[in-house]
């Protein structure tokens, strides 16, 4: 008996029956469950309650993230202001102490000059006193001579000199002695004039020295007053610096606490990113992208991919993407044809976050992540076309302003996005 071989049409029909049979059974089972009340009102209520609970948690998470951002920003602002004030106070203190040092140096020099001037004044006073004593002594001497001359002087003195002389030689001797007495008196008067001139010079020198001493004392007193002002200013500056140092330490501690919270959030992000990377590595779709990538937003690139250093808290951490400074509400577009891997709110700092897989491109499986969106308009599993709007720029999550944080995953590993733009 001849058995005919099955045709290709028969084979296809048998295959269709094999997978249609279980599918029909599954449809019948689901239909029966619905008819018989397989999903009860109680189960539906439970689902609604669960959904509402998740929504409340999302709202609370958003509020907490916003509060954390605000606290960190305020702590950093207060710390910056404190450090600026501390820098100014230190500069003021340095200036005050410098001027105080100069004033104290001047004061020491003035004191030395004053001591020298006072010593010169004392010496001048002694010279003046000695000169005046010499004048007084000379006056006394001349007075004594004048008294003697007056007592001995009469109209008969000259005749007596002539008549009492025994010889011409004795007469000549008597006349010479008389001339000598008067010449000596004249010399004493000349000496008196010289001593009076010396006394006047000593008096003038002493008066000039007194004026110099008075000027030095006034200058020293003024400098002492200025030095006191500078000393008070320096003391006030020191107290201000000490207060600001304490306040700065307090604010730094507060900012450090906020930073620790941010670090914990960052570590959580890293863990979530590891899960995302594992999920992306399992995506191997081919979406045909011969034209490469387009920019997701029409905005310039800002903060780049790489390590970033906090200027105040001195903390390094990796920035795993490139920020684009677009305004809130700016459309975000798919960079190429692909499929949405995940979309929606996250609890690890990215806020509203969308990941799109583009399949094989440039020799690897590539995906992109759009963080901090104000609104997501796609869902997981949805196919998207290059240029299609998938969301809008925002500042959700750990963000301090409107921008798009773009990440590129190459075989699940984050790489510099600008390599592809």
C-alpha cells in the first residue's frame, strides 16, 4: 500500500493545531474564571489599596528628596557664607595686627626719642643754671669792686697819689696801679657780658629742648591712643575669628551630615544601577539604527562625565553621565529606534527616570537613561522611534535645578555619553 508523504501545507496545519489547542484552553480557563468571579471585588480592593499605598510612598519619597536637597543646599550656602566671613575676619585681623605692630614699633621709637630729649633737657637746664650762677657770681664781684671803689674814691685821691709819691718812679708806680684797678674792673664787666650771653643761649637751648620734648610727648600720646584703638580692633577681630571658626565647624558638621545622607543615597543609586545594568545586558533586540544617535534635547552639554570634587566638603565621587542645561518642560526625544526598558519614579535619586535600549549599535548593545524628568510619557516594553518625545525635562530626585542627566550604557556598563554625540 502506498503511503503518500505529507505535503508542506499539511505540516503547517498540524503545527498550528498543536499551539492553538493549549491557547484555546487558556482562553477558556480565563473566561470561565471571569464568569465565575475568579477576580473577586475583595481582590480588586486589595489591588487598589496596594496601588494607593505605592502612590503615597512615591509622594512621600518625592517630598523627602526635596527636603534633603533643600537641607543640603542650605547647609552648603550657610557654610560658604561662614567661610567667606571667616576669610574676611582673618584678613581684618591680619591688617589690624600689622598696623598694631607698626604702631607699637613707633611707640617704642618715640619713647626712646622722648627719653633722649628729656635727658638733653635736663642737661640744658644744668647748663642754664650754671651759666646763670656764673652771671650772679660776676655781678656780686663787680658790685663788691664798685662798693670799694666808691668808698675809696674822693676828689683828693689823685692829689694824694701825686703828693704821697716820694720819687718820680714811685709816682709812676702809683699811677700804673690805679690804671690796673680800673682796667680790671672793666674786664670784669666784659666777663659779665659774656656770661650773660652764655646764660641767654643756654636758656634758649633749654626752651627749644622743652618744646621738642612737649612735641614728642604729644606725638607719643597720640600714637598710644591710636595703638589702643588698633589693639581693641585686633582683640575684636580675634574674638570674631574665634566665633566664626566655631560657627564654621558647626555648619561644616551639619553639611557633613547632609553629605553622609547624600552618600547613602548615592550608594543606593549604585546598587540600583547594578540591577539596571544586569537587566540591560539581557536585552539583545535589533532595532535597525543605521543613522546613529541624535541629541535627546536641544541644549548645550554642561557638567561632564567623570569624577567631581566638592569644593567645600572635599569629597570626590563619580558623575556617571552628562548634564544638559535645558529648561523644565523641554521635550526629551528618543536618541534612536528602540524599546523602553523601564520608565517612572525611582527612589534612588534620579526622580522620574527612563531607560531605552537601542540594541546593537557601534559594535555593542547600547542603552540610554534620562533622569530628573518632570513627566514620563512612555512605559516599559513600548517601542519608540528616533526623535519621538518620551518625556520632559524637570528637576525631580536629587537635582538642584532643571536639566537632563543623560547616561549611556554600553553592554550594561556606563560610559561617557559624548562618545556617541
